[in-house]
C-alpha cells in the first residue's frame, strides 16, 4: 500500500500527471542540467522520526543555550533599543484579522485595516505635533533618504542636503544610496566636540541657494539633546530650505515635539512601539509633514484618508489617497518606489499607542530619563571614564569614553564574561571620541543591574582589562 504523507498531499499518481504535462518521465529529469558530479549519491543522514514531546524537549534544550536580550542586562541600542512590550500588544496584533490583511488595494473589503492605519497616522501626528503622517516606510534610514529626495522636489532647482556629522552613520549610508543616483549632494555640518551641538556658524556658511533641506536628529544618535532647534529652524527657513527632524518617538513623552519648533518633515523609528528587536527587524519608518499641499503631494508611501456620506445618517469610509506610486495610475510620476509599507508594524504601533495612552507614554519616557541619567552618573564616578563623553543633556543613550588605556573592545569582551552586554563600540565610527561606547538604557533596566554594570566596568578598568 502506498504511503501518503499527511503533510505532502501529492500522490504518486498526481506526480506522474504533473511530470507528463511537462514532458518529463521522472523527477530526476527536472535536474538533468546539474552535472552528475555535483549531485548527492547517498541518502540524506536524517534522524529517525520523533514524537512531539521529544522534539519539543530537544528544541527547549537548544533554546536554553541562548542568552535572551530582554533580561535588562543588554545595554546595546544605537537607535534600535530594547523595550517592554505589553502582553495586550502582541495578543491583539497577532489576530488573524491583522496578520492576513497584508495590503489594502481594495478599500471596499479592507475597511478594518484602513481604519487601523488611519488611527496609527492620527496618533502619530498627535505625538509629533505635525498634521500629516503616512502609513509608514521601511525604516528610519530609508525615511531619511526619501525625505532628502522630497526636499528637492518641493524646493525646485536645489540639489544639496545638509546633515550633522553626529548623525547615525548607517542612516547616512542609506541616505547616500538614495541620493547619489539622482545627483543630490549630501554635505556634513560640524559640531562642538564637547556639547555635540551643531555648529551654527558652519550651518550658516553652507546654507545657500543650492540647499533644499537640513536634517537634525533630536535626541541625536550620540544621545545628547540638540537644544538649538529653534535657532536652527529659523536659520534654515530664512534660507528658503526645508527643516527635516529625526526623532525617537518615545522621547516625545518628555521632549518637545518637532512640529512645535517648526519642522517641515519629520521621520522616526517606530519599531520601539511594540515590535521586538529580532534579527534585523521588523523596523518601522515614521514619516510626516506639515499641512501644506505643495509638500503633501510630494510625500512618498501611502496615506489613508477618511470621508463620509454627504447626508444623514452619516457613514464613514476609508481609502488610500494621494498615493502616486509606481503601482498606481501615475506610475511615471511616482514619488517613490516603496512597493509595500510595514503595515503589520504600523498596526502594532497603533495598538501600543492606544494601549499606553498619553499618560502611559509620558510615564515610560520619564522612567527611561531617570534610568539613563542615573546610569551615566554612576559610570562617570569611575576613574578613567567620561559619561556622557559628549553633550550635557541626555534622554536614553549616552557616550562613555574610556580614558585609562583600556580599549572599548576589551571592556566589551570582559562584560560578556560577566553576562552583561555593553553598548555599541564607536571607536571606528567616531575616532574623535576615542575609545568609546554608546550605551542605551530603557525602562527594562533596573537600578540593581545598572549598579552591577558600574561595578563590573570599575573592576575591568582597575585591572587594566586583564582576564579574571
């Protein structure tokens, strides 16, 4: 009797019919273009079948070899930080109504997903204090590239974009990928080596009638808070350029929103709103702009709009609007080639924001502020350390410089032996900072773990980085 595999429903009879329809007699005929010497001549060394309980036990044994990152003992961030995810967020975002509703090209059958994305846009706009937010980009890096291109479309005949030298190097790499093929010149603005603040004199010297936009990160990649944003905004606008601001969304629980200090375009990383830090994603590019049709019509990605019937009883309807992408009727005039947005991550962010509410966001942001500043203070007490090594005010990330001859790489290795993971090593990215790390502290880090980190670093430096 022929064995029919429960998970492979193709029978021998079906297989023969399929082969016959394409003029083949055996499965081997499908691979006759692969030379014989490269084909496996033996059976695969697969283990015997196991019961479910045996497989589960083995997988658990393998999983226990890993060290989870959400224990509060990892201080790695650099813009992608570890945060607590309320159980309700993963529970609701994992419902089939969201998981299977990938995209919304047919509004008549996609009202639920469109409404959810509309709510995401609305809550994000309120947080950013900006009028229009799209239903997301791939990540903050690509959002920066799209923002630079957008400024040149809005401010005609200008093909230069200015960024601070303290900007996230990975984001700047993505920016160049987006701008170089179309001839946009990216130029860096100097900064004060102690405060990290943008050099206003250098900014003014580079602002001319070729500059379409100026970018500022607040908080910056290096953690310090740029407190000159009002002055920068005025300088940029007086020069006829657009002001682009990159933000950490959770910092807005305590910091002024970019719309409050005149940002024309706002970008951010939204994965911290309920999405886990896994192997490279999923990330979520936040993208918004002011209520100016000249600017809105140049916005990349997708925008969900709300309308209603003209007579009572009023009925609401949601639809994709102002989306001149390559898949739509204005293909040759598409503002971007973003073929799909991060809908699942945007839905997750909407659930996170609605679950936390304004007071919850503020409490999380305040909690992060206290913990990060406490960690910087404790590390700064160690002889041979400067923390923060750049900037006076920080929110959740800060630079730590090792000044006693011990390398950041040595500190990193020694922390790992103590089941602690330090910050991102900056020595190669920012040589001016010396042997340094970028530490990230969030609401998952406890006082006791921060104290343990301080003791461990003190011990490592006191021993000159020698192995225990």
